[in-house]
C-alpha cells in the first residue's frame, strides 16, 4: 500500500471540523512534504514524527512522502496531527495492517514516541461522538473526554501501544478518572458579620442568576461577599459542565475532574486588557468572560477598569455569547456568566472642600456608562459598620442554609420556565410576571419617580419574580416589587450626584 487515509480534526473555536490525513509514498529522492495549509507547529511534525518512528523501532520509508491535510483551505495548528501522520506513514509503508476507519486520532508525539496531551480535547471528542466515531488520544485527554456521556474514547501513552491495539495484539490500558464532586469548601457566608441587605442581595443573585453591584467604602466586606457566591449556586448540570469544560480545554486550562460540576469563579485584575477579558489573539482564544461561563465573573474596583474594556461587556451580558473576528479566523465562544462588581464611590484624596469632594466622586463614577449599569439587576450599598456593632452581631445563617433556599427557588423556576429568572425574555416576563392592576400602576409610578429606563423595568420584574420564588409565591405581589426597587440604590446615588 502506498496511500493511507487517517482521520483527525482541526479546531475553530468550539467547532471541530474533520481533517483527513492523506499519506502517499512514491519513488524519487527521499523527502517529506507536508501540505494543506499547516502552521509552523504542524510543519514541525515532520521532525517529530521521523524521530518518534525510528526511536519506536519502526522503519522510516526511504521514499518521497507527501502528507496532505484535507480540506486544503482550513488552517491547521498545534501538534495534535502527529499521531495521525505517524499512523498514516506506517499504514502506507505496510508496517500497519489494520482498518482505521471509524477511528479518529489525536496526539502530539515526543521524539521517543510517547504521546503528549493536546488542547481542546472536549470539543474534539464531542464532534467525534456526533460523527459516530471512536477516538484515540493521550491518556490525560482521554480521562477528560470520558466525562462526555456515551463517549467511546481510548487512551494511550506511547505510539507502540496504539500500533499494538490496531493490530489486535494488545489491549490499551483502561481509562480511569476520579469521581466528580458537587461541593467544595467555599468560604463560609457566616464569616461575614452584619450587612444583612447585602447578604439578601447575594441570595437573590444566586437564586435568580442576577448580576450584582456592591458599593461602599473599603473594608466593608464586598470582596468577601462576592467570593461566597459560588458556594450558594446550584451545581452545574451535565450539559453546563460539558460546555464549561470545553471552553477551558481550548484555553489550555483543563478543569480538574473534581471541579467538573462546580461553577467557575474568575477574578481578573483591573489592569487586564479587552482581549484578555473577552478573548482574541491571532488564533482566537476564550477570555475571562468565557472562562466564567455558567459561573461568576467578579470585577473588583469596577471604575479602575478602562472604560473601553468595560464597554465590551455590554453585548455579551445581553446575548450570552461573544463573537471574535480576525482577518484569517473567526470564532464564537459562550459567555453566559454572572457578573458581580464592586466599587468604592469615595476614592482617596478628597479635598477639604465638600463640593470639590462631591465633584471628585462624580468624575470617578462617571467612568461607568449608563447602559452598562442598566444591565446589572441588583445594586446594593455595603456600608461601613462600627466595630462595636460587628462585635455585637450574632452569627448569621450558614452558606448551607441559604443554599437550600436557593436550590428550591431554582427548582421552581426550572419547573415553570426551564431557565433562571435572569434569562427571561420580555415575552416570558409578560407570561410569568403578571401584576395586578394596582401593583402595575404602582410600579409605573415608581419608575417615573426614579427615572429608570425601560431595561430597568424588565430587571425589576425579574428580581421581583425571584423574590416571589424564594417565598414560594406563585404570584408577584407589591411587596416583592417594593423589595426589588430597593435594590436600585446606585441609581439613586447617581441621581443625587448629578443634582445641581
């Protein structure tokens, strides 16, 4: 045989189109030609494959070797095609007598023939499973891919193991994986003394999946509260865990199997760039908002982020996805995250003149745009409490107690509308958040008085629906609307600052 066909896959964001590795041996001067729009990392496979075959005891053909990665117009990157190229050469030269149809091969080869792990194993395995194929990949990647329900994946540590398996000479070692967990020792909510309204807002954020903004002086517990939110959230569903793991595998940060069903928590520094936050580079990679998919993105000292960076959050907050376009490549990544932001509206360095201090605060908060703030459902003040009050405070509820109510509220939402309240569309709000005539008029009057936008109207209804769910009320009532309005404190602060 002088022609061999081996299947593998490329990666374009979360998509994994099929790539056929065609290997042809012909007479002529010895050469190794690799075509099919390969990038540098793929071109270097020639030397890795040659050394791996020789060091594994195989004969490297003394012929003209042409390897084509089809389709030719699809860019190919990384070393995941090494194993497929090596098997194609062995098959074309007659050193591998096996039927490889129905299999897809991924893996980078060391010079010794050992298999090294690759990036993006979850999207590759999902596409492989959808095509009805079996996958063979390095053992580290196979352990991750086994999390996919009904996935048929084999793991190997060396090229010789793969050869013996395809020749039906030896079975591959079993793919093992540690058990998953749905709980972790998150920081305990009871450690935060006082701040009852902020804790209540945290519970609402967890129950309905709402975005949360906390403001107040330094040292009042804003960061402590944000770090305790993941411990109140429900565990990820299998589909959510798989989607989250796919993003992390592309980013080169595979999730520990023990964290598989735990919501991610991301806390980027305010010096991060727009590309780091939303994703990018010449080969598009996910950013922090995608790494927080189905989890929490905590932005501390929100106005310290450049305004251009914050503005890129507006579209993903609405759509739950981010589309990255570059000259040669485009990619779409999921970004359905829960935003928690904190800020201190009293920056240091105030002048003694109260009016000057007032103007300084206005400029500081002016770094935040109105459309971005409108997209945040809950806004709560975290005031500075005196030490004596903190010493006299009795320990509050534990994270487990609050989490039990959150889980019950989420179950009601899923039973009613199959999604969290924060994701309800305008049409769904009319169906699930109907108000009595008097309550609707009260809400309209409150909106006019507080000068809130139409987007805020929908936010208030979503929050009110969550408050009702926490009390097991099928109807959204006036008391629920009143409490929802109380969580627009930052709007009132901005109105006060802009008074003449």
